[in-house]
């Protein structure tokens, strides 16, 4: 149904709350990269309205720190847009502080705990090779 794929990859050694937090933030990054991914509002039989969701399924993967670095490098090498979450962001309290945390590192020095990308299915599969389905 979709010719693209959305993948979120989280570092496997994070605490559960951290994995959930990273996944939520990265999902917002995918949507922020393409507003057409937002569907229509939901409504139940009692006419209560609910916020719209992303129209496309996402796959949640896990990898170790080395695997995340490889995925990061592959995506950058293919000019695929990424949403990024680094370890420093767990101790910041707002968006501007998050951006400052990322800005202080070169790409090779980022302590990545999560990445998200949306691109052609084959491209996403090549980039995320080695990551496994999150359990």
C-alpha cells in the first residue's frame, strides 16, 4: 500500500521509559518532516472526536550503539533525512536545549540513542540492516 517505510531504531540497552520517550520524540520528527503523513481526526460512535494519527505504519527496531552509528552513517551517506535523539537530551527540559545539545557534537561524536527515517522501502531496509525487531 505504501512505497515508503518508516523505521524507528532505539538503542537496545535503554530503560523502558527511555525507549518509549525516544520513540515518541522520533515519531514527532517523522511527522514534522512531512505533514502529509497526518491523517484525519477520529470519531467514536458517541461523536467524541480524537486527534489524527500518522497514516502509515511504523516499524520499531533496536540496535546497539555500534549498530546505531552504522545506521546513522548509511543514512547520511545516502542523504536520507533523519530524526535524531542523543543521550544528552534525557537531561534537557525543552526543544532549544535539545538542539544545543546536538549542536555541540560532530556527526561522528554524537551519542545516539535513537534514529527515525522515512524513505523508499528498499533504501530503509538497506540503511537499517543489522537492526532487529524490538522485543
